C-alpha cells in the first residue's frame, strides 16, 4: 500500500508547489480557504488566503465534489487558476482508488 502512495507522489512535492482552495459562497466568518503546501517532502496545510501555484474557487459543495473527483475541474461552476496539471496530480495522489 505504501508503495502505491509513494508512486503517486512522484513529482508532486517540490519548490513552488501550492494549492489554494477557496469556497466562494461561505460566510467570511467561516474562513473557508485552505492552502495545501507541497513545497517540502510532505503535505502541510493551513487556513489562509494566499497566492498559490494553483487555485480552485467554487461554491463549497462544488469544491468538495471536485476534490472527491465527483465533479470535473473544467465544470462551469469551478474556477481553476494557475497550473491545472498540479491540481490533476493532486487528485491522483489524494484518490482512494
């Protein structure tokens, strides 16, 4: 099992590799923005509004459906900015399949 995760991570981590997830319909008090930081040798995350290599913006439900692979990042409800290949690699890495 560990080998499968390691193979998926090949090329995912490295300098300048960050994902910004932003739920556009959440109230400001919810702070529904996250940074997935892949710049080191393992994933770190934080709630923050920061520039990133790739940003995914959508209403919360659409954002979650996209992260679970149930909605395409090219759907009209999704705004994907930056490097789409990084997001596609993340989806492969984070998949439970």
